[in-house]
C-alpha cells in the first residue's frame, strides 16, 4: 500500500501491549518504513536501560531517523511507548510544521496478558514487568484523536483490518 504523500503513524502503548509485533505486520502490509524504540535503544547501548537519560537518547535517535525518512516523502510507522507528552510532542510539532498528517494507534491489553508477555524473552524488548509498572505510572493520556486496539481480544488480522480502515478514513491511501 503506497500513499499519496508522507504520513506519520505513531503506534504507542505500554511494554508488552504488542506494539512491535503489530507495527511490523502493519508496515509489511502497507509497504512502509517501521522504526522502533527498542531497536534504537540497542543501537545506543549493548545493555540498554530505561533511565530518563537513555529514554531521551532513544527518542532523539528515533526522531532523527523518522524525520529523515519523512523528509524523503516516505510514510513511516514510529513504534514506542510514547508514554509522556514530551516524547510525542516533537513528532506532532515536526509533522505540523512540515504538513505531514499524523495518525495515532494506541495498543493495549489486560495487565495479566502483559505480565505473561513481558515474562517471556522477546527479540526486540528487554522491558520486564517492573519496567511496565514504571512506565504505566508515568503514562500521560492521549489527547489527540486516535484509534485504540486491544491486542488480547481481536486477532492480528482483525486489528490490521481495523487499522487499515482507520488510516483509510484519515486519508492514508493506497
């Protein structure tokens, strides 16, 4: 799926919500670029942490990569917790300044499912339940229009269909 112009798709949610799994599938289905905070974190350090300093560096690196791709006219999925408005705002401001439409997808699941997911080894993320609880405590509400998707209720195909429908309604065209 190609777009008429560059679009920014922010996929956010707590650790273990299924952001990266979903983002990879959506990027593949749409044929767009996918940038992920966990991969950026591992580029920064061999043994990444979730300190404020490290988070700032990770979001900075990811922001540079995302905006470089957007400047080239590419539609981009940016996948991170985006738990604080301070992490989301640079993307929103840059997109507004450059006339790039933004679409926000918020993924969530029950705490029991998240606990189970973060207890298992994951390729991209080192976040455990303690990190989940830390980020949950600081999570600031999303005030922008967005689509919420439950990753513990619908199938992946159902979530992808809902996302594609939402993105189609908000003008990300094939």
